[in-house]
C-alpha cells in the first residue's frame, strides 16, 4: 500500500508546475507583437491593439473596431485579427482553469493552434499591399508554443 500511494504522489508532483508554466508562456505571448508591418513606417499588431511608430501611438483593438464601423466592415483578413484574439483569450481561460482545477491540454492546444492559424491570415492579407511586408511573429510563436507545450501533453492522452 505504501508503495502505491508514494507512486501516485510522485507522479502528481512533477505535473503540478506544468500548467503554471504553460499559462505563463501564454501570458507572455500577449506581450509580443503578433504581426510586424513594415512599409513606409512600422506598425505592430498586438493581441490588445496596434502600435504605430510614427507618431508613437497605441490604438486598442476595440477602438480600432469602432473606428472601422464594426467587425463586418473590415476586410476578411482583418476580421481574423479579433477572431485570433478570441481564440487566444479562450486558450488563456482554459490554461487558467488548468492551474486552479483540471485542464484538457487538447482543448487548450487546439485553441492555441486556432490562434496561430487565424492570425496568419492577418499577416498574409497585410502582405498583399504594395510596398509593405508583414512579418508573422505571433503565428510562428503560437505554433511553436502549441508544439512545445501542448503536443507532448496531447500525445500522452
């Protein structure tokens, strides 16, 4: 009996910090630009808004949507930006649940992949403009996070 209980305790201990680390990695993702748009000036698209370099100015995502007259008024590739943010917030919520209770890494990992794929659409659409280049930093990081943090957990299930 003692061997069985110590085995279950040993297997529970190493798994405890993993959900916290995954949550911290996802939180850090919100601090880096998801797309770097280089043209006549530099614009950074974050999960929370966009930053123009000249002049230095932050436009929160909700203000951007309001100025654009709503989600439906945006071109399809820009509609993917708030969709990717929604997937990201859902992934954050799922990871937070994993810290305080139980997380299904397949759900969180799937949401992370959807975040990356939907935001890749933004970068591709922005790159179609003449004289500008969109660097998809966020989608590359997001898909790396999905592979590094969630794929091993999905394979174990």
